């Protein structure tokens, strides 16, 4: 087994060195996209949720919790039917869905009504 772990580590190292694999910080965790991100747009507040290149793990949960807190604070005084408020609520739900799917719901600090 040790040999297979070493072989996998060597393969991974070679992929990084050859530009076949990358890791970079994203807004809510890590990203393995080799190409320019096509998801970052003005209309998408948290682009990484649902992205197949996104790495969401326990270490990224403080960033996720901070993002949810900031989003909630940004809409606190907006009217119930504000388009921006509705968009933020949808984005927040997307984050929660991604966290649940990744198995880290117990690490969410803020629950959304």
C-alpha cells in the first residue's frame, strides 16, 4: 500500500509540474480549474457554489460562515421584495445546499430562515 501512495503522490507532483493540475484559492475555498474562471460575474455573488472545480472542506468553513454572515448583513434593511435581497437569499441558499452536499452542514454557524 505504501508503494501505491508514493506512486500517487509522485503522479500528482508530476501533474502539478507539467501544468496539468493546479490549486488556487477561491472565494470560498480551493479551486482546481486550469482555465480562467467563467463563473465570476457581477450577477453571481458567490460563484464557487456548485462548481465542479471547487474544493469545499472543513478548513474552508470559516470563509463560508463569514460569507453567509456578510450576505445576511447586506440585506438586513432592504424591503422584503427587493430584487437584490431576493438574489442574495438565493445565493445564500446555494451556499447552504453546497455545504450540505459536501457533508459539512454541522459546521454552519448561521442558520437561514
